[in-house]
C-alpha cells in the first residue's frame, strides 16, 4: 500500500491523501479538496483514482468532490448518515465495512463520531496499520466539536476506539496543526519533554514533507491521550478550581477540549 500525503498549502492547512494499490495503480482519494494537486500526483505516478472517501461533511473535505468525479468518474464513499449533507454518495459506510482498493489494499471503516456525528476514519489492514483520521485525531491534538459534533462522543471515540489501536499505527490527519497543538500540550503539561523535543523538530518543518507520527508517539505528546497525567490535572485545576480531586478521564478530556476552543 502506498500512502501519498498531499499538502494543499491552503489557509485551513488541509492534508489530502491518495491510498494506492501498488499492483494495479488504482487509488482512493481521501478528502481531495485540492483536486488539481491530487490529480497531478496521480498522473505523475500513473495512478488511476477510482474512489473518493469523505471522512466527514465539512466543506474543506468535500469541496473537491464534484471536480474529481468529473475528471475521473470515481465513486464517492462517506458515512452512511452523511447523505443529507454530502451530495451524490455512492456507498454509505458502517463500522467494520471493508473498502477494497485495487488488488492488494483493504481499508476498514471506523465509525468515529465527535468532530461531527457522521465522521469515519479508515484503518488499513497492513503489517504496519495506517489510520486516516480526518478531523477526529490530529498530530498532538483532537478535532473541535462546534460544527455539528459533541465532546462526549469525541471522548468515547478516543477512549473506546483510537486508544486501543496498535501502538505502531501511523497517523494521517486531515490538517497540519502539529506545532500549535504541541504548544497547547506544553501549556497544559509544561514538564512534557517529549512534546518539547517534538516541537523543536517540527516547528519549522515543510508541511509537504511532514513528519508522520505513530499512536505510541501520540500517547506521549497529545494532551487528549494524557488524561491521567498529574501535571495535566493540576494545570486544569487552575482553570477549573472546582475540578474533583481525582477526576475521571472523560471529565479531563471534555475540559481540555473546552480550553482548546479558546486557545
Ligand atoms: Zn471538519
Ligand atoms: Zn477539516
């Protein structure tokens, strides 16, 4: 399986992706907002885009659909409940559905509500799994919930699904927010040396050659995975003085999400 990460260079800092079967050259385009860059990458390598996956219904993820379908005739895949908000879905996805790309690539759909209530992530069935996570999980961060989502649901998605994936899972998010997210981590966990080192490494990175993290690394540098850290809890109490002595993970997550909204 080939994962081609395409940096759009737009103000929303979107990443688009092509997931390619190396045997047949067939490709699935994930949220191809910058359809021109996606088509150019496919042409350069001789790949044929046959499917489009929208992780969710926001315009910065669906805005390239029409032009991409016009250029390729690709079939459109999205969450089974996204039909009212995304035009022209050919295949509605449920948890556990398998998306075949060419001969050799299998992707499994995960139903991951929180950023919106009809958001899917996909996980590759490969020796080293790859997670295409849209606006649910970012490098060192989590998606917001104020355009059709809910923080309680996002917590459940993190705790019940993402946290349980293999540590070596590669993380491919829908946006490049890593530097700002690491600053948020460090503001709420100032003694996190891993986050500090990571920020020094990625602060000036070229997003067209972005560092790809793993879930193991995210568990070190992403505040939204560090809900038991005494430093995080103590810092949180500065903002929320009535926080209980031993807050549960969900409370910490939801309060962090609230602080991140104003960050
Ligand atoms: Zn979004
Ligand atoms: Zn987005």
